[in-house]
C-alpha cells in the first residue's frame, strides 16, 4: 500500500500492540506484530511503545471487510 499514517497505541500484548489508524478518512483497528516493532530483536513491546502514544506507522495491508489493518513501525 505504501502509506505512512498516524496510529494511536490502544493495547500492548505479548505478541505486539493494537492500535487505531485513520487511513483515507476511515478508522481501522490495527495490529503491529512484535516482529514489526523494531529492526532489532524485541522481547518487551512496552520498551518501544506505550498505550495512548501516537506514532507513525507503515500500512502493510488492509482488510476492508473487517476494518482491520496490519501496521509496521520498523518500515517507517
């Protein structure tokens, strides 16, 4: 998709972080998988992001049927 958007972190889990992303005027629930947090090996996601933080995210893919998006921080 090649789009960088502002995302807001809503929840941190062992395997990554959930976020809200506004893409082309539509709000999506996003997942940032732990492998997409940083270039280095990540063991604790909360070392990189916090709930409520707004960050730039790269849109990997969008599922319009489910209003979900896959987001990457390391590709920004």
